[in-house]
C-alpha cells in the first residue's frame, strides 16, 4: 500500500485530496491544528509550524511515496496593500507557507528518495501574478515555488510538482473576499480527483494546474 502525508486536511482542498487518496487505496497520514476526523485517515493533530509536530508526522510513515504540502494561511483579512502589511503578519504567513513546508520536506526527503516518490507543494496563481492585496500570501507562494524549482533539479530521485488548484470555494477563499458571494467558485471535490490522473500519468517535475487535469 502506498503512503501519503497531506498537511491541512481538516477541511477544504486538503480534506478532499485525503478522501480521494483513501478511496484509491492509499494509506493517508494527515494533520491540521483542529484535527482530522475523516474515516480511513491516520490523523496527527498539530501545527505545521511546530518542529516537533513535523517530526511526529514524518515518523508515522514507515515508508513514504507522496508528501503534499497543502496547509496554508492567507494572512490578514481583509487583504491589506503591501504598503500596509503588518510585518508580524508577513512573518506568520511565511512561517506557515514557506518555512514549515520546507521543514517537512527536509524531514521527508530521505523517505521520498528511498521510494522514488513525489513531492507536491500546493501553490496559487497569486504566486506568478500581482493581484492588489495579495502581496503577503502571493509572495509566500512565490517563495514556495522557488524552493520547488530548485528541489526539482537537486533531487534526482524525487519528482517535485507545484500544483495550482485554481480558485476554490473554501474558508480561505471566503476570507479573501469577506462578505462576497463566492458560490460561483468550484468546490474542492471537483478538482481533487485530478490528483489521481497526475499520479497515474506522472509528468516530470514542474508546475501544473489541477483544473487542466480534471
Ligand atoms: N481556495 C482557493 O481558492 C485556493 C486557490 C489556490 C491555492 N489554494 C491553496 O490550497 C491550499 C488549501 O487551501 P484551502 O482553500 O483548502 O484553505 P482552508 O479551507 O482554509 O484549509 C486550510 C487547511 O490547512 C490547515 N492549516 C492551516 N494552518 C495550519 C497549520 N499551521 N498547521 C496545520 N494545518 C494548518 C487548516 O486546518 P486547521 O485550521 O484546523 O489547522 C485547514 O485544514 C492552501 O495551500 C492554499 O493556499 C487555495
């Protein structure tokens, strides 16, 4: 049985990715600060910015075929202009969206090298694009993409994908548009099955948009 670690699987995209992999027969180990109650998932409650929690998460996998860095934070809502971003909030966003995923990657790499596994870092169109208000979050995803590109050439035995899921109707998306109707955005369950197609076809390291694999 193949094993995956998915961060941030209490709701939203992470929960749907976990469901998709469990249904496909994977052993899924998943975390969130509020816990993960999805049947069939090995839940490890904790905060990915906590180094001890990251070690616990990776220790639960005797072997590892797939790591999905999905947990993320938007930062302050409503979204502030770059000129107004509180520096402590920027540090928090980078800690969750860049430093913690890299910490997990460093712990998981030996197991991913052993299995010839796959690393997925969930990114956003706010990484390559400059949208007003999206400076803190977007630049954190740019940094995550930069790390992914370098890992892809450094790690010969591991396939590294930056995966952009597209706009999704989740709590994070609602926080980005407080008070607005986001019911026209697709639900995460519409794109999560595309993960299986990606895994089946196994394209080379690079950046992929989930809607294009649906
Ligand atoms: N929604 C979109 O339109 C969209 C578009 C592009 C990219 N994305 C990306 O997709 C990923 C998932 O986003 P989403 O929209 O599903 O957001 P979401 O509904 O807010 O879910 C975020 C998940 O991450 C967990 N999480 C947050 N901080 C954590 C931490 N410090 N430690 C452990 N778990 C943590 C949350 O659980 P707890 O709060 O219980 O910890 C939750 O399970 C993110 O990387 C996001 O940047 C989303």
